[in-house]
C-alpha cells in the first residue's frame, strides 16, 4: 500500500547547468505555484546536470557533468534552503550525468557518461556525506546518462545512450556493490536518455531521444531482468529527454526537448502498456529537459532548458491530463537541466502502511540521529532538547480495515542509537493478541515527560501533547519473506517511514485512545521489544 501524506511542506529543486547552481522553491500545497526560497540559488559544481533528494528528505545531491563530482547538501526543514555537506563535492567518474539514491537512503549511484561506468557510494546516515563503495566504479554500457533504483532497492537500471541499451544490476543489500544480471544489457530504442521504474516495481520505462519513443518493460521480480511490453516502444514527441511515473503508478509523463511538449499516458496496471491521454501532448516552454511529479501526485513540473524556466501543471486525478498553473512558467537560472520535488516535513510524525504482517517476520527500526536539538516551527513545536538527547518514540498501531487502534507503547531511543520493534511483540492487539493483516503504524517522537527525562518512557504514549513533540528520528520497516520461486531462501524488503504533519487534535485522538486501552487493562506502556532489551 502507498504511503499517506498529510499537509507537508514541499520543495522543488532545479539543477541549473549553465549557471552552476541549484534553484530552490517552495510549493504552494493548494495551487502548486512555486516561490523562490530565500538565499536561492545555491552554488553547485560545473554544469550540474542532475538533481535528486534522498528518501528521508534530508539531503540533496547533484551530478556535476563538467567537474566530475557530486555536490551534496542538507535541507533546512523549515525553509528548504541548502547547506553544503562537509567534504562536498565528492569525486565521481568522467562526465557524471545522473545521480540516484536507493529507497533506504543508504546508497547513491552516479552514471558517468564518458568513463562508461557507475560510481557507487554509501551515504552517512547522520551527515549525508558520500563514501565510495569498494569495487566502485562498476562497468556500464557506452554513454550511461541515467540511473534509477527500483522501489525494492534490489536492482539498479542504467540507460546507455551510445549503445542503445539498458544495463541492469543486482544490488548487494549489505555493501551496495553492483553485479550485472543475466541477460543484461537489454535492447532499448535509439539514444536512450532517461530510465525510471514505476512505484510498484513491476515496470520500467525508457525515453529514447533518437527515435521519439518510450520503451516499456516488465521487470522480473526475482532477477530484475527486463522483458519488452507488447506494443513497445510507444510514440512520444520529438527528442524525449526525460520520463517519470506519478506516485500512484497510473500515469507516465515524458518531456520532449525537440518540440516543447509533454507527452502523457495512462499505464495499464496489468501489462504496463502506455495509452496517450486525451489532449496529449501538452505544451511546455523551450527545450523541456526534465519532468517530475510531486509526492502528492497533484502537480507536475518541467525544467525548460531553452528559456531557463520551470513549467507547472495540475494533474487531473481521474484522467492524468495536465492543466497549466496560473503564473507558470516560473523563472529558474541558466539552462535548467533537471527538476525534483520532495515533501520535507517539520513535524516528527512518521507513518507507513504495513500489509500482511506475519508473526516474527516484520520489524520497525527507529534511529535517533542525534540531531533532535533542531527547533521545529509552528504552534506547539520548538523543543530544543540538545541538552537532553533522549527521545521517547511512541508507537500507535491501527487496523487499516476499520481504523481501530489496536496497540500503543513507547520506547526510549538514546542519541545515535537504533532500536528494533517486532510485529509479533509490539503491534499485536492488546485485546486479542493478534496482529491485523493490514495495519497503519504511526511513530511520534517526543521529549520525555517528567521523570522520564532520566530514563523511562512509561505511559508516554498516553500522555504526550504537541508541546512535547521533537525531531531527529528516522524510521524504516523491514519485512522478511520467502523469496520468489524457484529460490527456497528468504528475502528482505525495507521501506522508509514517511513524515506527515499532525494537528493537536490528531495527537489528542491517538493519546486518548491509547489511554483508554491502558485503562481497560492493556499492559504495554513500554514496548515489549524495548522492555526486553532494557530500553525503558
């Protein structure tokens, strides 16, 4: 199931190649209009050709084509402003043209166009700094210009512009090293310049700039291998330079640099085939080089390299059709080549859907980054707990089918520590002892209340208010499941929690229902996994 987004503060980042900078914009959550962030644009390397944001929405990376390196930044949660990370820029290969971060936020990959390889890095969890993975760089085809990692984090895909094919790699889940999968590379159209994977991980799409088409593939879940979708390739405009899929997986969009348009398609959910949306193609400005859809799926943005602007559109949720936003296009700097959007949230609430949990098979991992002294903005926020450091993380598990709260508990997480909660131990109903098949998990980090400042988080889940909320916590779920046949082993899937913004009423509802559970005989208080581990 897809993550749920509340009213988060969203930002757009644009890599301006000729001006060696990154423009930052806030996104109006109602209209989609862009407003330049104070201090923008921010200095990058020489000819930044690609920009991306990590899944935790804390770091921005650009691939700098003419300086052979990667610039890295931290994101100010309140303003969207960028600050260079210590050690940035980080060395890459020759003419790096694309940068991508894996779904766990642990790994980054860069396609180096002229050295025909992929640079691979680990990402420092706290600082965002990059460290080259042993064995990096890894060989690609001729002219790799785009790299994407699938949502499972198991496979990476690279578009090789000069050899007209797609390289596919298996990702070592421990080291991040790349291994070419059997059958790779896979044929594409003429001059493939962009590759993306849909949110389900079932389909891959490639924009072929040389012949005005989009290649579509099904992805083998077990091996990552590609098989052309019947009817592929599908017609696009002139010089398609970029392809993206919206967060729902219903629609695909292609920026056509040769004729100033955006092609839009519906995606067949079973086969992956593309069908042009009525009204497509939609007008953009001069030289559209990159297209993206914001995390809510409400808005699309196109970087127009020919006139240094960003076109903005609303997306019809039923048809996928694009409508130009008033005041669009918005000014960027010289030769914008890439655009990305992200939902950076100032709130500390983290949410994910967990489907079909089995006893002992799923875990929630919570890390205190040591950054919880950062002040939050808005009513009820603003705890500077740098002198305390400890955070109580309260867990609220809700049955997705009926919305009933089935379990609540809290756990102490000390600075730079990680705790692991088990589905069997911590998500089971305190009434029935069973874990619902489909569940929504909410985590709320807060300043320890009263005596809890010296250690215990007992009853925190039933007593906190918005005045106690704090930041500095990152969480992700890990599910252990049987690997697809013919394998007889097990595989793991990791999914980051998504930050959303709570109201005082939201928090009061959760704590009130939790208090009722405890008052009616619930015994958790401290999450059993934490109690057993001594994290009280």
